[in-house]
């Protein structure tokens, strides 16, 4: 939970302050903060009606922070430890090198989606929420699960195809990081597809009349 809390600008050392006090000091909506945390903790918990009641700006702000966490920390750390794992292996594990290439392609897919969010989708939603028509056509198809599927495939590659001698601690670290990213992407896709997409369509319909 610590990285998710950090995305709201809250860091360790809060003392015995209540959640309400911490949110107030950081200018956060306490209900939104708790809803996001509970959604992340329990994957069966997804209060669509509550999430739909928040502004698009608030949801996008959280997704931007999450995207920044992926690009600045999570993806970088996985790649760095993946390369260390490869360099510490005995050289007889060609599968590990192929798995690294697979991850690098997956990383490019995630970065490409983030770039599209930043340049097109998010600004268009904010503009529509402020009463401005989008400057370019918007593609509002449901997000595919391609990235989730690829993360699951990569996880299974470790289980099924890893061979040779390698650093076990580094291997555990890479696998745990991949599982964490997979869960995070899955949770974010629910917010994107089941909350932000319907909001986008509703806003866009006002300009199609």
C-alpha cells in the first residue's frame, strides 16, 4: 500500500494523525482517498456508483500519478533487476534473455499507452469537463486486456521456462515486482474502463447533440 499512498503525496512519518487529518493537510478528499485504497486492497471491492460521483479531474489526477510511478520507478526497477539477474546467470539460460526482451516490449506498450493518455485522452476529458469540445476525434473503445495478459504470460514464463544457474534472491525480486505491477495495472484498468470511459462518453455526448 505504501506506493499507492505515496501517489497522493503522503509519505512515511505521519505519526498518530488520523486519515482525515492527513488528507486535510494534503488537500485531499478523504472519501476519494479511502475509496482508492480499499479498491486496491480488495479486488472484489469496486464501488462504481461512488467512483462515478467524483470529478473526472480527480480521477485523472490519480491516474497521472500512477502513470508517473510506473515510468519513473516500477518499470525502471524491474528492468534494472532483470538485467542484473541475466548478468548473474551462468550463461546457459537463453530463455532468460528472451524473457527480458519480452518485458522490454511490454514496457514499450505501457509507455505508449501512458504517452497517449498524457497527450490526448486526459486533456480532452478535462477540456470537456470545462465545457470545451475536444479538438480532435476521441477513440472511446474499451481498453483491451493485452497488457494484463502479457504480464501474466511473463509471470508464467518464470514458472515454466527458467533454467540454469541464477541468483535466487534477484529472481524472487523480479517475480514479485511483476506480480505487483500486474495487480496495479488490473486495478487501474478497472478505473479506466468502468469509470473514466463512461464519464468520457457522457461528456462527449453533450457535444454530439
